[in-house]
């Protein structure tokens, strides 16, 4: 009885792991056609290993999972013409998990798929199977550029405040700065000159302030 209980407990744990959307476990369904190593079956089912479709737009893979695929499709330069049934009965988490597993294994190095991405396309379920010409051509789709490590979150350092130079300091160009007196009349001198012009020159020219005879 104790042994039977342990067996049942193990089975429950296994089911729990499958329910937790284990991508590797879920791929067992796909391996019947695409094989355990993702190599596919020549002449029948295309490979997933290092496939341009697997490493291409995520939207393609999600839509194929929800609607299936039929008709000719070229993969790694070879044309295949078979039928893939839809897997719309899988949850968003399960589809995301199995696609993420495929995109990070079999020589593929692409990013994961999220349940939210699947949810956004869930309305595709129930529609007729897709054909290759209804998908985004992975060879023409823009590729994401990898950002250098540490770039994200990095902020530009604020510019250092400009240095105020005093008389006699040497500039970056090698010139010696001069004081206001050395470099020319300062504001005080120009102010005095303007006052003198107003008081002395202006009356002479205009006749303002002269007494009439």
C-alpha cells in the first residue's frame, strides 16, 4: 500500500510539472514529427534545428500553433509540403513554454516567447490552417540588434561645468588670459564716456541749455 501511494504521488508530481508548462516535456508531442533532436524527417517534416522560421518573428510560430500550417514551405533551402495540425487547446503558458524551448535549443539561440504574446494572438484559434505566404518572411524581417553589455540602464554623465579663468590663466589653446584693464576699456570706463558725452557734447551740438539773448 505504501509503495502504491509513492507511485501515485510521483504521478501527481509529474502531472504538476507538466501543468507548470515545462517546455521540454511539452515538446514530446512535437517530436513525433520534428524528432527529439529537432532534425525533422527528410521529405516529410521540416527541421526545427537552426531553422530561419524558428529564429524569425515570434508571431509566425504562435499563429502556426493556434491555426496549424498546410501547403508548401521552404525551410533551410528545402521545400516541404505537409500538414501540421493546430495546438490551440494548449494554454497560453504552455504554448509560450514549448516555443521558448524550441527557440533556445537544437542550435537555436533566439529569445523566449511570453504568455502575453500568445494571448494577444489567441483570436487566431479556430481559423483555417495557415499557408506560408500568410506568414512574415523570416529572411526579410528586421533582426534585432544585440545591445552591448551594460548599455541598458546606463546614463550619460553630466558635463563638467565650464572653468572660469582668471587673469594670467592659460587656456586650452595656449593663450594667456588678460584682465579687463589689459584687454581694453571696461564697463566703468564706457559708462563714464557715455555720461560725459550726454552732459558736454550733446548740449553743444543741440543748443539745449543755452540762454537766449
